[in-house]
C-alpha cells in the first residue's frame, strides 16, 4: 500500500469516527452549551449601560445597534419622555427602546412592551431580567389590532429578534404577500378594549412599530387617542402606501400635529412619523 492510499484510508476512517461521535454526543453538547452559555452584548446607548441577550445574528448585528439604526427614536425618548410617564412600546421586539426609556428616566417611567412573537417575547423578557427592570418594563405577549379576537400571526422567521411578521393576512410592511414559515393562533385586542378590560394605565406616549397594521391598531385606539394625557406618538410607516396619508389625516383629526419625519429605510422610504398633541389641547388638560 502506498503512503498516499494509507492516508486516504486513514482520513476516511477518521471522518467516519467523527460523524459517529457527533451523532452520539452532539445534541447533548449543544444543549449543555445553550443552557450554560448565555451570550450578552452591550447596546450602543452611550449615556447608560444596556445589556442584550444575543441568540441570533440579527440581535448581534442589528438590535445592539438600535440607537445608530433609529437616532430619531432616541431623540424622541430623551426630549419627550420623563419620570412618571406611561409608555406603550407596541412592537417592542427584544425591548431595546423600552430599555432606553427605563435608563433615560432612571427607572421612574413605566413601559408596557407589546411583542407577540414567541421567540422574540422570550428575549424581551430575558432582557428585562438582565437589566433589572422588572415591574418598570412590563412585557405583554399579545397582539393589537382593530378588534378583540382570535387571529393568526404569520411569521417571517422563528429566530429571536427578527421582524416583518404579519397579523391576519400574510402581507408584509410593503403591502406584498409572503409565504409564512409558521402560522400561530394568537389573541389580539383593540387597545381601547385592552385598557378597559384590564384597567391598564393610559399611555402618556406610544411607539408604534408593527410592520404593516398601523392603521388597524390606531382605529382600535380611538378613545385612547382622544385622551388628553397622551402627549406624543411615534409611528413607523412606509410613505408610499396609501395608509400613510390616512394615518396622518386621522392623527390630525385627533388634535395631533406632525412634528417630524425621519427616514431610516433601505427597501423603501421607511420612516418614523412623530405626532405631538396640539398645545391648545394640552392647555385644556
């Protein structure tokens, strides 16, 4: 046998052995690593330390850079939100901006963080634990819509930290249909009904980032929007879609004015629209 053939056989033998060892022990090793190996990263909020769990690349590459991704959201939080305020973070994802509110107000504001995706909700809850803000950031694993019903959440991905899921019909934030990787029955509420049934504190500020059903949620929040204690609401929208102008007109009818628009999109002109309560209404409060 030549030396070359000997090494070829040895390589095959070793490869077979590695495969057998992997098949026998890998699942247990992977489970033990996952159980014991919590990976955390620091978020890019310079004034304070915020820690995020990172179990997916989108958490590692995107969520920890949430301040860089949406500086306008940070400006809104730091300018408008203060101690004693109640904030509704609708579409909280892993909780990056909820945690910024908590840090910015030194724990003196309360945030209700809404996130229906089961994998991302788990990370949201974990991040609340890691940052020691239980009772100040309150995770709610439910969906919001224009009514109270059993609906379907269509997932774009099952990885934690992902977005672009769709409630009801599988239509994404661009108004296009997609094939969901998973369909989950889920309870959805109108915001007005949720507040009434569970006696929630009404919001001082709302962040709405739900990838396509902004119009439905705002229609289910008519009484909430009428409440004069609601000072501002930031809505992420696609300006090319007809619902964008509908929402602007609707918010004006509720005595808000469009304070600013900030673009941060890639595929389309995805923008955050900041609506602020008119001053004459605030003076009557």
